[in-house]
C-alpha cells in the first residue's frame, strides 16, 4: 500500500489552517490532486496549497499492538466525496489527522 505524507496550508476567512496528514490511495489518482482535495475537505476551504513530504510502502503484519497504535490515524482517499467514513482513526475534521492541524491568525 502506498502512503503519502503531505503538509497543507488552507486559507479561511478568519485565518490560515495548516497541518500534516497521512493519506493512502486505492485508486489511480495523482497524489497531489488527492492531497489537495483531502485538505479542502478537512478544512472546508476552497483555497489550499499542499506539498508532498514522503511516499512510503506500508505493510501491516500482526506482531504486537500497543495502546499508542490507536493514536496513529491513517486516511483513505475516497473519490466519492464522503471521506468521513473512510478514516481509520481520529475524527473526520482533521484535528487528529496524522499530524496536528493548527490555526494561525492572519
């Protein structure tokens, strides 16, 4: 499974929202497009800049799971538009989103 880490910066009427997320793709879609669409979805902004940080292969094998594993969210990109049901941890608005989203006043 290919997983992408990306950083986003999205303009809102009240401030700029920034953060870092992990995203995996199951369809053939350009990662930059998927990241931009995901950032727009989680922030509610129509104006987002994204930068891909890392691409990695993820292989999950059952060795031993520790409680902190529940704190590692991973989001599947969904081209059908309803991404709230596609997260595997955290909430659908990105506050617990593979990194920490922050709000900066303009």
